[in-house]
C-alpha cells in the first residue's frame, strides 16, 4: 500500500495478503473463544476488499477504553 494513497491497494496480491492476515487473526481469536460478530465480519470483508483503510477498520471495530 502506498502510504500517500487515500485508498488501500486493490491489487489481487494485496487482497490476498490482507485475506491471509485476517484469516490468521480470526483463527487465533477462535482459539481464544471468539464467537461470530456480524459487525466485525462485515468490517473485515470491507478491509480485505480494500474498501476501507486500516485506520477506518480500526475505528469500526476497536472500542475506546472506558475510564472509571
């Protein structure tokens, strides 16, 4: 991905790299008790396809820390 580009690389190679990385992350999460989450899966599919950037993905799936 070009760091100066507004959109992620949509080449077949870049999509394959993102797919492999997300598949490995999902497998690790499943081993730790992950259950299906439609919001996460939708965001992951959009990230893999190159529709959203890594920062946009993070904004969709990471909850801000709760302060007490």
